[in-house]
């Protein structure tokens, strides 16, 4: 296509030359009112299973998946943007076919679908479903109360937006230490089956506010979130470049009257109300040979310490023993129900360390970036090790390889993962 455009341009140039007119003025290209794009991805995941782990027993107690399972995912993301003067419309959809050992099928989601009005450079009004990316953390965002939860194993993945009515107001200053002030206000309605169902009951209306300041080259955010079925929450984050190659960032969050479920080794549960404080501190450093280091410490105020985590896994092991002797499936079904709130949180421990080291184009191999990352549960000393690489041999084409190796003793978070070894490979094409 580019070759045809080039040839067409040369023909037109030659025609003008023959006519005797030499006008080298290039007219300004008219900006299109719309943009279309997308991403095509094919992913394969190999699960080398650990049949001694409690999570494996909980999942497969009635099945025999064998020593390993395979997972295939084909996905397509389509994006469209239309702009006309002060008006803009955005649409982003995701379509995925997943084939796993247990099931296969399609899912279709609208990640974004909103309209935006910008009556002045300082004011933007939005309505619809829009992605929210508050917070400064790389692997976790404790102060970003309305963000969909990141996958710490893959924090760069696109996340589904929030249905909202929003306003952004920003003001810039030319003098003094305060360069910018921004205010964001969002109303997040809960509508059964399709809008913000994880934020409350049908008909609830939640409020999120963010005050942004750029103060002496430091980004500051003050965040507030509240709703009929949500804990009142206060957050703060910051990010600052200490030097050209060193950046620090952090987040602090306080939530009031948060329900916390505690499961003991006998299967008894108790519910408490707490005011947990979460915080994160991180640093990003780039050295002279293009090695990037990202490190973050995360304290999860409502998470579970070493002993609570141990009791959680002991209970599951005991439930499995009861099932072996009785073959009563309800024992394991009850265990699955009681543990659901733990497993749905991703990392449910209390203290974590995240570290990622990546090297750009080692040995002068162009467009090649290997890396190694790890998440460590500092309470029980278990961790997940992830070596990987990214290779972009041609424009818009990306090849990725990553291996997850969870390690730890019995009754620890990563020691009880169902996968002993999980390599995955995926290719992406952007258009």
C-alpha cells in the first residue's frame, strides 16, 4: 500500500513537471475526524500442575486433568474514535475465544464506550464507559479505589472501564511553585447486570473525586470515594523524578468500616469491621547501559498475615481429607465457597515486594528486551519468579514469552499455587 502511494506521488510530480509548473509547496494534510485501530492477539499457556497443592485439590477433586493442561486464547480488540470540534466519541471492544481443559467459548465486552464534550481547553465532560487509571503504582494501586484490580503478574493489560458521568477541570499557572491544578468528579451508577455491579446494589450511586496538583515538579493526587454500599475511602499518591534516570512514587489509602472475613483451620469464619490503611512505595531506576529496575513495597492493611494464611490452607487440606474418606462433594463445595473471598483478591497477603529488571537490546540485538520479575510475600517468604522476553522484529508485531515459577513451602501463598510451572507465549499485532 505504501509502495502504491509512493508511485502515485511520483506520477503526479512528473505530470506537474511536464506541464512546466514547479510548485514545491506541500499543502497541509487535512486531519481526519476519525481514527480506527485494534490489536490481534494469540496466546498459548501451558500449566504444569502441582497435584499436592491445596488449590489443585480444591479445583480438581472430582476430575483428573492429568499432569498438565493447555490453554489457548485468541482475542481481538477494536477501537474507534470520532472527533468533531468540541465533541468526541470513543469505542473500544474486546472479543476473546478461550479454550481450556474445563471449557471453551467466546466472551464479548465493551471496554470503553463514551461521549466527551470539551467546551473549553480547561473543561471536559464525559458520559459512558471509560477506563480509569488512577494511582501511581506499577503492580498495585491501593489508593485507586475505583480502578479494576490489576493482575500483578501482568499489570500492563488493558482493563475494562467504568460506567460514569464525569467532569475534568484543569487550570495552569505560569508563576509560582504550583504549575497545574486539576479536579475530576465522577458519578458511578450501579445498574443490574451491566454497570459497576461490583460497586454495590442495583440503583446505588457512588461518588469519586480526585484533586491533582503539579507542585514543584511533583505529581500529587488526593482521592475520595464513597457510596451506599462502599466504605468511605481517602487516598493520596505522588510521583517525582529525583533525577533524569530516577523516579519515586507512592500511594496511601485509608478505608473506613471495611468488612474482613477470617477463616480458621477448622473452617469457622468470623467477620470483623476494620479501618485498614494500605500503602505503597516504589522506585524506578535506569542505568547507563539501559537496564531498568522497578521495585515496590506494598502493605495491604486488610490482608492476611503468615499465621492466618497458614490456617486458611490447613482448612482446605482437612476438607480434602474429609472428602477422601466420605466422598461427599458438599465438603469441597463448602470449602470453595468459604475460600472464594480470599482467592478473588489475587494477592491476599499483608506485605509484598515487587521487583522487575529489564535490559534493552542486550548484545546489540535490536528490538529485544529480556526481563526477570518477582513478587514476594514477605510474611510467609513464598514468591513467584517470572523470567520473560519481548521481541518486536517488525513494526506493529510483538512476540512475548514468559514463565511463571511459584515457589514456597507448604501452607504459603505461592507454595500452594496449582501450577508448579507455567510458561506462556503470545503474539500481538497492532493495526
